[in-house]
C-alpha cells in the first residue's frame, strides 16, 4: 500500500503507514518451531511463534511531510475467516490523505493480509488503492506448500509465479519482524517478501536504542533501518527508519522515510493493546485506549 504525495514528476510512493511499517512464518504444516539455539541471523523467514501482537490491536498514525500534515494511517489486527470458513487473522492497514492533499492528489489505500493463525504465514492479501485518478484493485493468493503466488485482477488473466519458502507479503513482513526475539543493537534480519510482481530480500538492521516522544507518549525504542525495494509498506525507493518499542511487542511508534524532496514521518497518535496471553510475558507499552473513529 503506497501513498504518493503530489509534486511535479513521478510522485514518490509512501507506503500505507509509510508503514507497514511499515512496513510470519512456518511455511508448511511440518515446519518446526525454532529453538533457542538457532542463529536467526543466518536464516531467512525462520518459523517463529506469534508473541508480539494479538487480535484487537489497533495503532493509528499521523503522517507529515516537511512538518506539514499530509494524512492519517492505521493498522489493526482482527479475527476473520477464510473463504472456506477457517479462522484467520486479518492484518488491516489503511491510509488516507487529508483534505488539503486530497484536493490536489487524493490517496486512499486499504490493504488486508489474511494470515494463518497457526503458521503465521500469509494466505492472501487484498489491495485497494486510489492514487490521484488511478485506482487499482488486486489480490495475491499464496500457496505456501506449493511455493507460488497468484495475482488476481478483475478482467485480466491471473499471473502465477514461484516464491521462496515461508514467503511474507508487504504487510505481514512487519508483523513477522516484530515477533523476532533477538532484536538488539547490531542484529540483522533478512525476510523474503513477495509483492505480486517480484520476490525481494528485505534486510532490516537494528542500529541502536533511543528514547522518542510521539503524540501517544514517550517510549524506549529500538531504532531500525530497512532496505526496502518493493512497492509496499514502506517505499519503493528511499531510506526507511522505524522506531519499535524495546519490549516483546515491538510496536512501531515512529517511521521516517527519506525521499528526494525531503522526509516523510509517521507518528503514533493512538493505540489499543490487547492482552497477549499468559504464555507471553509482555509488559504493556502504555495504557490501552479506545480506537478513535
């Protein structure tokens, strides 16, 4: 999900949350859970138990360019159902430009990743985008066991391509990264991501720890740099940094994207954090608040 800003020439695309944040795991039923002795830096998309988020999580952000308000974004985790009735998790990311930007170049994105709650792997992603006069609606269906992805458009032939094992989509990759237990300054993670057109290697580095203040409060965070090349949660080109809470949840509280015409920022303004369950000893990032309509 991308969100272009209205400037001369080809507008830079800022992803849904600038995110998904920015922008899960166990590819097949036989995949085994990673043990404590596994060197996560040497593996790609290693299976991880879900520990950082749960249904009911809601995060909202304000987006600004050069200090000027540009729009809003939100990310939600919901209980949903697959077409065959099986329970799935819906990872919903929504971006809207504000009135001033929409008068010149309206942006309206809604992306929903359907994730298997057992394997934490994406099964499908639905993408609806409006950027200026251009509208695009498509879906990507993942066959994790068969290692392939099929992109569907209305009125066009489906396109199928091979994928790496346990591939992530442009939304689920952020949630997969949040689940990693080894995040600390100096750690590096590589994630295979498919955007419906290509398979990409997303490299994420933890640069250090930093105390940041955003509208939702002040937090001890891990500052993370991501090399993003796919058109998705972040940007299809540019320098991306995320600030994730330094706890088991790894909530993205701030995102910055460097583009040719300056910096774009997303800052956390509101959140609801559900209990993670007795098996996940998490310290809440802050007092949960009701999502704003």
